[in-house]
C-alpha cells in the first residue's frame, strides 16, 4: 500500500504486531482459565497438578527475568528454591506458626531472605561469564546441598525438617495453595513485563547482545545484572516457600535439586527464552505433564523419557521456542497478505518496528 507524500510515493510498512484486541482477549481468556481451573477440575489429583504448575510458573518467570533478559544461563537457582523452603520451615518451627493461612504470611519473608542471600552470591558469581558462569552456578548449588546435609542443628541433616499441614478437607486442601501461587505468579509476570519495557530492561537486553559494548555505552553492567539476579531470586525463593508447607517436609536432596534448574531451563527454552509469554507457557505445559506422569505412573522414568524427547524435538524443530516461532509465522502471514493485496512490492519485516519479543529471532525469509 502506498501513499503520496510531497509528490513521491513511499511504501508504508504494515504492522507486524498482533492486534491489541487479540492480545487483550488472549490475556483475558488465559487469566479466566487459570482462575477457574481448580473450580472446574475439582478432582484433588488435578488440583495438585495445578499447584505444582503455579510453583514452576513463578519460578521460571523469576528465572527468565535474569537468565532470559541478560543471557546468563544460571543453573544454580535451586539455591534460592531451597533457601525459601528451609526459611519457611525454620521460621514456622521457631515462631510456632500454626499450619494453614498463617503459614502463607511467611512467604514474603522467605522470599526476602532468598533475595538477601542473592546479593553476596551474585556479587561473586557475576564476575565471570558464559560457560564459566554456568559451571560455577552448578557448583554453588551442590555446595548448599552439602551445607544442608551437614548443618544438622539448623536443617536436620539427612532427616530433614517436617512441617505441620493444615487440617483442611481433601477437596479444599489444594485451593489455598493454588490461588496463593497464582497471585504470586501474576506479580512475577507483571514484574517481568515491567522489566522488559523499562530502561533497566533495555540495559539487560544490551548486556545479552554485547556486554562489552553495553559497558562502553555507559551501562553499569555489574549492578544491572546483580539487581536482576536478586529479583529472580525473590520469586524462586517464594516458590520454595510455597512448596515446603504444601508437601509438608524439606530434605536437602529435594530442596537443592539439580533437576529443578534443568526443568526451569527446559521450560524457558521450550516456550521461548527471553520472551514474556514463552517461559510461562512452557511452565504450564511441561510442569503439568510432569506431575501428571508422576501421579499416574508413580515414578519419574516414564516422564523423563517424554521429557527428553520433547526437549530434543523443540530444539530441532523450534530452536527459538514456541512463542517466537508463532510470532514469526504471524509475520510471514502479514507479509503474504500485504503482497496479495498490493500485487506489487511490500516492505520487508526488517523495515517495520518489530515486537521486542521477536527481536532475537532470525529475519523472516521471503516466500
């Protein structure tokens, strides 16, 4: 489509964004589905799956705020997940907090403790980059696991810590945990949205693209990364604080579990690392499938097979993730529609203002 401007014709590039009505409608439908899920599917088995999905949703959203936006792939966030669990269990025991609703009041405090722990940890770890950073985060997770085994006076060692569980009925038991997790997940998503579109978030994205150049442009990379690291730790710690009273026990091998970090990475990569919606989609789908397989078959082996096959297929067929692939497909359709309408030339996607969520994807090839 062309317009006359000062005697010359110029091509007006089409919009490659989804219509606001589609985005708003999709958000409303997703929110309504999550709110109504435990009411429609009231079976305790399905609501248990929902609780674990919320725990992973807030965890992967927090993880993505740091790893997705900065490009630093952290495989040690189980440290903050474990800190959240142990903080909740120890505070509930020390203060004699009764089980049930009063226990949820410990969640913000446990999240803050995880965030405070992230300050010295991040100050040390963020001095290295790339593969060294990944290896160091893994080593840190095992160090904390060993601490949990050996600090018997605080953590109970291999015996772990037990938490009293609420005396709610079986049909109601999962609902408070689900809705508390949903509220915290909404806060995490809102924070991720704000970070993505803020000046602070632009600094993180610049670090992801080229950290040395970002520093040369005046971005205080170390401080920016540390703040994102602490924010991510807050939400992962909150997830651990919700997990502990739900299962009623805290053990070192499950509090500081390497498979937890692997799960977060797979969920984020599957949905679309560094996007807002992608990690959330990956968490809801993969965490639900994981728990369903565990509850149905009683062991992790069957799910691990499906888990590995899914990860291989996603990396092979959709290396950017599901959401970026769908975004690219939408852009191709817009290009095709404009060419058919004009019958002549049409602006390429690179000429239009593209959605930040698709900025990391490859240019769209011409049909």
